[in-house]
């Protein structure tokens, strides 16, 4: 669904930003323009962003990489 009509930002756009490491709502606004024009979508956009951030896998740098290890028999 379209969350921000002014900037044509959907809930999927917001979720994609959150899952790709967008760290804050301010950063989301800078990247997508959501809630930066009339402001009527701010509450909905913030809610979608927070829900997506809490569902996103946590990024912990290189330690979170899955590297298969071969075990010699």
C-alpha cells in the first residue's frame, strides 16, 4: 500500500530500507523522502518502519557472516 502519497513511498519500500540497514527514521526520510512533505503519513510511516526494523535480521558485522567450514574426516 502507498504510505506517502506525496513522495509515492509504499510500505514495501519502507520495509526494504529497514531490511537493508537503514538505522533510523531520519535516515529513512533522507533516503526515501517519506513524511517530508505534508507530514500526514508520519505516524503510519514510522509504525511500518519500526515494525520492519524489529523483524529485520540484526547486522553484527563480519561475525554474522555464514562461512561454511570443511571438516576433514
